[in-house]
C-alpha cells in the first residue's frame, strides 16, 4: 500500500474524467485513494465559491494542477474575438482564485476562415491576455489538439506549431501541454518534446489511450493500456527532459461515464500503475 | 454546355463515391455526363472480367485513372506480411489488366506494434512489390492518411512522411496521392506539395470536404464546398507545380449513399464546378 501511494503521488485526474461526480465527491475520492493532484474543469466550479473550493482541495492534500479550459480565440468578427479574450481574462481570475498555476487552452478554430487566420488570432489572443496572466502569476498553457479537431476546436495541431507559437510569444507565462491522445501519431514527437522542454515550455502531461476502433471523435478515449499508444515510450521522452510534473488522466468517455465512478477510479489507478 | 463539358474533362469519380451503383451503371452515367475519368475500387470488379471491363470503360471515353486499393502491409507476423505483399502483387496484375496506370496504397498500421515498425514494414513491402510493378509498368502510389487513422489504417500520416518514403524507395514507379481530406490541416502542406512534385512523385489529387461536425470517422465526408477545406487554395498549390492530372472525387458518405445516385452525381458536378 505504501508503494501504491508512492506511485499515485504524481497521478492527477481531471474532474471531467469522472464527470458524473460533483467536484466535492471527486476530491474526497481522489484524496482517499492517495492521488496527488486534481485538474479542475470550469464547469465543475459552477455555483461554488472558487477560493473556498481551492482551499478545500488543498485541505484534502490535493495539488491543484491546472484549470481547464480557456482558449477558443478565433472568431469571424472583432466582437467575437474580444469576447473570447474577456472569457480568458475571467479564466485567469478563476485560476488565481482557485490557486491553479495555469489555464489550459483549447485554442479554437473558426470554420469560415483559413487555419492561418485562426492561428494568427490565437497568438494575438494569448498575447492580449499575457499582461493579466503575468500579474496573476498564472501560466497560459497551449494544448495542441489532434488534427481531427482542426475544423472547429483547434488550429494548433502539432507540438511543432505549439512550440513555434510559444517561442514567438516569448514569455515565462506561456506553457505547453503534451497530451498523448493528440500527439502520439507524430513522427516528430520526441524531437519536439525535447525542444519544448529546452524552451522551458513543457508545463503539463496528459495521458489516456487511443482505441481502435474509435467510435466517437470526442468521447471515446481509452484507459491507459486499452489502445495503441506507446505511453511508456512517450512518458520516457517527457521525463528524460527533466519533467517532474503530474501525469494527468484526461478521459472523455461515454462508456466510462455510464459506469459506477468508484469502480472506474479503481480501473484508472490500476491502468496508471500498469501501463503509464 | 460546351463549357460545362470542358470543365468536366479533368473530373474523375471513384466508384466507391457512388457505391450503390454497379460499375457498369456508374461508367454509363459518368460517360453520359461528360466526365473524363474513373478510379476503380477493387470491390467493383468482383465477378467481372477485368480486361473487358477496362476496355468497356475506354469505349465509354473514360480514362481509367487508378485502381484502389493496395497496401495494408504491416502485420505482426512474417506470414501476415507475406500475405499482404501477395495481395499487392495481385493488385498490380489487376491494374495491368484493367489498364490503370497506378495502384493507390492505403499503407496500413498494425495495433500491437509501434508506428515506427509499421512504417518500416510499409517501406519494405512496397520495395518487395516494385520489381513486379516495374515489369507491369504500374505505379505504386502512397496515400498519406489523416492522423486519425494512424491506429489501424495507415502509419503514413503526413505528406512529409510520404515524401521521405518515396525518396528512400527512389523509383520511377513510386507515386504519391495528395488527398485534401487527409492533409488539409497540415501547416507544411504547400512546401511538401512542391517537394513531392519536384521529385516527380505527385501522381494523384483527391478531393472532397471536411464537415464540422464530422459524425463518423470513416463515412461522413462532405461534398466540395460543404466543409472547411480551402480546396481552391490547395488545388492552386498542386497545379502551380505543373500537375495536369485528374481531380478525383472520393467521398465515403452514409448520407449520400442513401440518396438517389443520379441526383448525387448532379450535386458532385455542380460542387466540382463551383467549389473545387
């Protein structure tokens, strides 16, 4: 049991992974299992006092790893883009109140304009939020998303693109999230992980698995070990850079959300120890 | 009408696009509409004399653009890989009999081994088939597939990877198919199209559109103009290299396969003239 708890100290679970649980239940269950971290999705904070919620998580010995999510900067109108920036400023305030060191960005993509335009609006949007992020000491973490989301969720689809953007933004308050689900296929991944870490931009590491077949483009992610991602190899690349952060389990799954969440949590912990 | 027919001379339609039609019906309808080319899927040849079918297509003034598809080289066992090579040798024979100048390869990916291993097996498999392809004067055309198919359909997921592989194979009988559905998201696409053409490897251009949302990972492709791909930009990049080949409409769509195929063909021609 001591060994098991040691292994779980770097495990972090996203509240959306156990979506049926309210954050209070999730926090108690994660804490009781000896899990070290929690990443909070903003919907889980609805109706709560954010500062008190953050304190409660820390009282349960949970480290608040990040707040998910900001982003969605591209829009076809200046008003739409300004609204997105305001939402990200709010997310920064929420992260500060919660005590989360970063906001993870799903960058966005606007059908009806080119990916190049969307990418420029993403970079401009992050730049517009950076002074506020610096003042709050909250990092803005770019998460490159799988190319199958290029049409409507993110025009940043490879780690190379995220590295380019983070280098251009050139701020200690910009980070990058490496999520195996989005990046596992990329033949350039090892090289880009090294580059990301050498730039001091590698700020989050998300894990799950890619099932074959995948039945739903959004909500059919697999538990570690259920799919075809060589998780240990990618984790090796990440840790070889000196990364000592959390391994964050982020699983959207209609299948698992229908199951009893305590049993699902047991499966997550077993899969983490065996396959991640 | 004369103008319309002129526009359709470089249009080619894949038999799978109008899957409910047997090839005889498809050929008559395409020919009557003034369409210049047809790409034949192997399932459409089941039970037919292949050589006679090829002659019949040419009698209808249809150019046989390619045979789809070979590939699926990776396998966990030597027997599995040898079986795949044999199937590709058969495909080359079928292409020769049909009078198709190339076999398009969906390269394959074997869950249970690394993508790097699958890629090596793809390259080795193509190399093993090349002497037969040269003897038959049939080109083996690598089609990089969207990264969402990396798990089980192709470990070649970018044009850069296809270019690398084609360069390594270094044969006049290796080509590459640029399909906008698979490649549109890639920020490196224009550069890699130039490289592909400069190497004399650009042998096919496939068109359709990416719908948002996409409801099915395999069979929910859109008609040109229905989605977010900037087709005219990509076509411009392709034609700027000097490419004068066909524009091949390859649409897998549960939606369109349920419709009356003559009406669907009208929609394809209108979409081609307006959006491609």
